[in-house]
C-alpha cells in the first residue's frame, strides 16, 4: 500500500512539473498592446546587475522597455533567449531598452555563463527579494511604454515575431 501511495505521489508531481513546463513553453501569439487608457503603471523596480551596479526601471522612462523574467534552469527561457537577443540588437537604436531579470539563486557565475553563451547584449539584473512584478511562471515578459505603463504581458516563451508588431506600435507612440 505504501509503495502505491508513493508511486501515485511521484506520478502526480511529475505530471504537475510536465504541465508547468509545457504551459511555460507555449510561444505566445501576437496579442495587441493594451489601449493607452487601459494601461497601468509598472511597479517601481530597482535591482543590481551582475557587476553590482543598480538598474532602475524609473531611469528608463522615455524608452519602450522589454522586461524579461527568466532563469538559467528554465527550458522555455533558453528557447526564447535567441529571439530576445535579436530583438534587442534590432530595436535598441529605435528606443527599446531590454532588461533580463534573473530569478536564479546563488552566486552570479551561472548567470554570467548563460549571458556569455547566448551573447546577451542587454542588461541582466538579479531579482532578489524586492521583485514587485506579478510573475507566476517563467519566462514572463512585460512591454512597458515610454510613460512607464504596462502595455502587454507574455507568460511563457515569446517569439520575435510575436513581439515585433507590438514593439513597432509602442515605438511609434509619442
């Protein structure tokens, strides 16, 4: 009897993990940005980068900001990173600021190796305990407009194609 209960619990845990990763792996379709009147202010957020220098969302006001919550151990995060790197390289000169917020614990060596492996050109910060965004799954990405308001949110891996129309729309706003 005890073995059956243990086997059932292991089965349920494995199923829950598979469901969580499968849900996180879904590439989002291109949902349009929220209308300006429906956008809410992004939470104030300050965190240290990998060199210990503070990064603040408030200092990005005037830019469109892509905020990506991720972790090195997250398969969907690894899946979407090349697209985020390409978007950052393509849109930086147009007024996009990208920040990756690592949810990894421990020292920054694992994060640095990930940044080097994927050749991440944007700022990477550590979430710490002060993380105030509503993140329930990894990866989660927010698009913040030039006035500091949340214009869109993606749960799960987001593709470059899904981001482009929204970025073009947000960058065209003045």
